[in-house]
């Protein structure tokens, strides 16, 4: 994964997590000095259901293309992500006409049914569940993998200590930060970043920044260049 997927920015207030990383690693300190304060906020205002639908729409797409499809889907529901009941009412033709692939259509309907069945938690229940509990529960759904749930944890639920070690941008950022000859494996990256707990979400944000240095065209989910 490369950080592609979220359709729109959060418009949220800055958190102080990044400042707590200061002094833990000289290479990171230099990056932080170049980049500035951590841009993570206190959640993007979406429910878990909304975040998952948007993530499905954005899978394997450039941010602009995903945004255009999302806008067309939202137009079917008065400008908002269709609530689960409405998602199940919409015809296949209507959703496919928005640019939603057959596989994504099935995944979106599955998430809608799971929301009605209580598998996808509402915000209050999500707040009471641990990161791993949410990952285990939501990855049972079609089209939802561990990375997608980790993005929900970081950007929707504002969880502080998530390290998405499978994310290509995060791995590329660590490679650049440390001057490595090759990308670290997810296992090696997990080991290397253990000492940054409990602020690894902010670390991931800075690693996305490291990966994009010198590039433009940022994606909407992580802010990373694609």
C-alpha cells in the first residue's frame, strides 16, 4: 500500500504527538525540523462506516479519481455517503454508473450490511474497542484489510500508536530517513520503530513526509505523494 485511499482532508486541529518524538532519534529530529509540526488531528469527523466506504472507493485509485467517484456516489444521497439502508437500496446500475467497480460495489454493500448488523461499530462502540479488536473485527469484511483499518485508526479514530508497517510510503520513508539500500521488511520496520511507542502514528506521518520529500502530487489520505 502507498497511502492511497482517503478522499478528503480532515480539517482538524493539530495534535502534539509529534513534539513528543523529539530527541528519540537524531535523523528524525532533522526531518521534523525540515517538515514542521505533525499534521495529524483529532479525527476527521467520519463514522467508521463512512470511513470504510470512502476507503473502498479509493482503493487502487489516484486521489483525484477517487474524489470524483465519491462525489458521484454522494450525489445519490443528497451529498453525503449513503447511509447503510440507502446503500442497500441503490441499484447496481446507479453505483456502477458512478464509476464503482463490481468488486467495490460488493464490498460497499457488505460494509453497509455489517453496519446494520453491528459488525461495523458506531463511534461510541469503536472508542471502547482496542486497536487490535477493531482490526480483527473489520478485516472479516470483504475488501477490508489490515492496512485499511489502520488508516481508520489513525485518521478517523485518532489512535496515537499505530505503525502501518505494510505501507509502502512508511517503509520508503524509513529507508530514506536511515539511508538504507533497500526497503525494510515489515518485520524489520516493526522492530526498528518499537522504541517510538506510544507515538507511532505521528512517526508514520513523518515517514510519509520523508518519502515524499522532493515530490508534489500528495494523496488525500496520508498527505503522501503518489
